[in-house]
C-alpha cells in the first residue's frame, strides 16, 4: 500500500484523532476520480459520467489533455502518457479509486492499474465477468455501445473479458442514429427525447432478436441518462458506468453502522 494513504471517517467519536495528508496534496474528500476526453462538443446531461448532478457523493474530474474521440477509439499509444499523467494527478489529490468517462479508456485498463496504487476501473466493460456470474449460464449479455467496430479484442483482453465470456455477448451500436451520432460527431446539440427513443429502441431490438438476453450493459458513458427508460422497456437488469462508479465508491468509503438494537 502506498505510504500515507489513510482511510478514515470523521465523526463525533474520532474528531480528535491524528489525521495525515500526503505531501503536496491540496484537496481532499474526493473518493472517486474520473478522467474524461478533453476535446468533445455535445450536451452532458444529469446521469452522464461527467455531470456532477449524477452523484450524491463528490467526484474529482480531470481531463486527459489533448485527447479526442478518434485517438481514444483507435487506442493510439500516443495518448497513453497523457492518460497516465491524469490518473497520477488524481491519485496525488487523494482519490481512492479511478474511473473514466468513456468505455474505450478500457484499452489502457491494465497499464493504468499497474501504474497507480488505487483501484482502477476505466471501462464499464469490466463489469462483464460479474454480470455473467449473476445470470443463468445459457443467458446472453446485451451491450449497447456508441461504436461497435471499436470494441476490439485488445479492449476485451484489457478489461479481463475472456474469449469464453465474449461468446455470451450481443452487441448493438448507435453510431449511425440520427441524434445519438451527435456525440461522436461533436455537433453540440441533440434532441434528447429522440436520443432516448434511439437508445431504448436499440435495446428492445436487441432483446427481440435475442430473447435469451439476461441483462443489458450500457457501455457508453453517455447512455446512463437513459438507463431507467431502457429498463422500463426491456424489463431486465441494466448495468452502466454509474453502477460501476457507485460500486467503487461504496468499496472505498465504508462507514460505521449505528442504531438501536
């Protein structure tokens, strides 16, 4: 464990204890740090990974300087130093876990996890092994993504998705949908009602084509605003980046229980 990392919950019973801070740390109280793409241009709604109103706990956001969507989606090695720099800065600011605001950061999952000393979950796809263990072995996991072509073997391997698990995945993308395509093309605006229809419609289409689907995973960090609508439409468990980040948060912010017995 890295020296001077201290877990602690301050309450009336321990307010007089000695508290340590890491040298150079000048902010505190951010359990989860999130890296995001520097160069994007589209609405970021509540529910989106980089909208502060998505969470009922503080998150520390940090851009990966100079990063754009094409370089991330094609997993260019040239962006790795900037990703590592952003994650290291978050760690130095005291975050207890690091996530990201695009599933394709998962191409660098293993490299970042090796480089820092806090838990790392850079892609919603890291949830696939968990989900697979929750549903029947004969059931499939439906994945909605922004761009199916960019989900490569490298991405799966980096996120610990084995070839055996890959056989249980059904992928659908929204790359060419009229309004959702704004996200990849950076048009700066979209009709939110239509985007919701596009995302839920794609989920319904997936389940109709594959009735043995047991759960839905929204790979894209821009899809959680529509998770409720997707679940209502398909009546299945729905996982996304926010289920992942809340899981991370719970793991690194354990608090004492109290009450009457």
